[in-house]
C-alpha cells in the first residue's frame, strides 16, 4: 500500500528519534528518498511520485536540529555519482556516537541509570519504530547490533511547545503569560507566532506582538519557551507571513549571540575553565593579572541564563564584564549564601 500523505501528526521528538535510530541502524546510510518514505514522522506524509517539497524542507530542518543536539550526522556520496543530491546517503557512525570504551559503570551507577530510565514512558522501541526497522531491513539496511532497549519517549520540550506549534500550523494569534527575569509576576502577551526554533539546546518562539486587537504593534521579538508560565490560548487566524521565518529567527539569535560578549576569568585546571574554554566562539584573552587564571571572552544570547551557569561554578569564575551580568551573578551567589547560610 502506498504511504498516505495524511495521518496522525507525529510529535517532533518522536520524529527526530526515529530519524536518529534509522541512521544508526545502517552502516552504509540511507538516501533522502528512503528516509522520507520509510521513517516514522515522514512516511505518513510522503507521496510516491508526487510533490514532497515541504517534507524535504522538514528533513533539512531536522538535520540541523539533531546536529545541534550533538549527533554526528554525516553525508556520503555514492560511488561514481558524486555531487548528486538524489543519491547522497546520510548516516550516523556508531563509533562517533557511542560511549568511549574506557567508560564503565559500577552496579550502583547502573541502578541509578535504570531508575532514570523509568522516567521515560517506554522501556523499548515503540510499535512504529519496530515497523520502521522492519522496513529498513527490507531495503537491505540490517543493523549490526540490536537496538531494542532504546527508550524513545522522554519529554524533551517545554509544555508550551505543542499549543504554539499547532497555532503556527493554523496561522493563529496566541496569548500566554510570560515571566521575564527579575519580574515577580508574569505579563500577558499576545503575539503572532512566526517560528519555533531550537538554539543552544533551548526552544525559542519568534513572534510579532499585537495590540491585543489582532493588529501587529511591534517588530519581531524572541520568547524563551521556558518562561511561558501558563496556558497558551489560540485566537483568530491571520495572514501567513512571507519568507523563511525559521531561517530569519536563527539569524536573529545568531546576531544577538555575536554582539553579546562577556569577559570572565576562569581559574586554571578547573571544571569552569575547561567548560567555558570549549564553548562555541570563546576567545582566550591570555593569562589574568596575578596568574592562576585565564581571561575568556564568551558569547551569549540570554544574560540571565548565562548568569545561572556562571554562578553554578562558584569561586572558579570571576565575571569582569558587562556590569549587569556581574551584578546578576553576585545576586545569585548572595541568595545562595542566604538560603544555605
């Protein structure tokens, strides 16, 4: 039977999991057509011999998302047909994705990992993922090792994601309570959603604010989903916006990241110095005055989130600038001292 172009909507994390699982299950990789026609989350909308342009764009976005999560997705040209996107194969090399061989766990650590696994809704593959593996085997993509036991149901997203995603698909205005850093009470916001994007492991909503009457009242703004602290209410539909809104949202975040720079001192040979030095875009400004530390310039998008991170390092980090970040970190450290003093 041909795959249907319609069907129940598959949650994003299940589609991404199914894609990762499929690419782990084959040593030689899969072509785009094989992925779209067989993998859970794509095959329900795949049209054999028809127009799959929207589905291909979805796959391109998903590739970016799983790479951003640290999954080593590779592309491999078919022998004798280099440069042909139709025969290009995608794969995830097991050696680059597995734990190093020198990492082992004690019996107590294994027990804790098993308890953590109980948070997941299932202890093995879903029925859809089982069927996907059978389909892949029929293509000759037989996994070298059994994959039963992967748990695909851990919740990775904020509660606001699903209603916002639905509103995006239906081009609806939404309202939600939003709690900004430093505020005691959430403020009601009404916006026209433009795109949901994951950036540095966090979900953001790119949107245009309205005047609570449906008319756009401002420019594009970015909202962190974790700061939406109540129900998302959908309103009337609006005219869809032109352009690749997801690409524009990522570009907005990249612009904020590029211009927002913090200067800190990390104590040599500490966890803080190692972690901060390996952040994307970190610049090593050399030894700090007096020795024992190095000056590092860090890029960031959200000062409150960075302040949380830096405060967690305690005395291993000294914030030099900007002043508002330094004040935010000091405030967190002082509150911790009061709470535990």
